[in-house]
């Protein structure tokens, strides 16, 4: 797993370093690591292995609550991205349908990115980027108030995520994935990235009005 935190001037830790993450907290079969940006958590799930393969308890309400994750997740989403360099994001929903997310990779590998859109936050406009892989089973908890997106780093990558609010088209919004002000190192050139037309048209951070 790789992790980085960067600010809107493009400064930040290299992706191959963990950076100043807090000591992990544990509850039951899950371990949580925090970031300098308050809110997001990297979750490591205990893996039970034997001759048959592995078993992972991917969600346990009691253990998650003990780690400060109190959302009730109401919808599960899953995507398949065929090509390397597929970008999905950066997405969020406005209140009253703002979504917290719990993201994991079933197969393949992604760079998962969140941008803090909380106007009163000292880390407004800054981002966290983590690599998630189907091989490790790590999960990324994203609280409401963040734009979220990812780029695939392996072919035929499948991603699933829980959300704490149902999809609401009237609240559906986005942020330009390659806004230079965000300083995100996606690892793919804009002219070679594969995006939907909708994702190509999202506004920059400077153009985005107050959201949270």
C-alpha cells in the first residue's frame, strides 16, 4: 500500500512514503490508520487463511463504530474498468444527500483519491491518495465532505463501495480530476486518460461554490 497527502499547491509527500500517519487503532478484526487530513481512514481487515484460501470480514458495524465510523450504509455500488488509466471522478453529493463511502478493490489495482471540500477545514483543497489492491483487501473510508475518484493501474479492475446516502441526481456534483491547483499525481496524462464526457466537464476548485 502506498499513501500520500498533497495540498493544492502541489506540495506533499511522495506516493511511495506513508507520511505522518497516526499509530493504528484496532477493533476486532479491523485496523485503522489516519492521515494528516482529519476524517479519511485506511482500513486493514484481518485475513483468515487456510488450505482452501482466505476469509475476510469486510464490514462489522460494532468494530467500525469503535473506530469512529458511525454511518449507516444504504447502497452498494460496483464498477468494472477494462483499461489501465481509466479515471472515475472526482465525485460527491451535496447535502442533504452527502455520502460517506467505504471503498475496496475486488480485482486489480487503483490509486484512490479524495479532496477535502469542507470550507471550514484547515485542509480545504488538500488531498489524500492511497493505492488499493484486490490482493491486500485494504479499504478506504471517506467521510462526507470529500470529492472522491480513482484511476485504474491494472486491466479489468473491479471496485465496490458502500455509500451512506442513496444516489440523488439533483445533488450529484463533481470536481475536475486534473485541476492543476489540486496537485494530484495521477500517473496518467490527461490526453491518455479514459473518462466519461460527464467527468471531463466538472469545474475546477476555484470555480466550485461552497458545498459543505
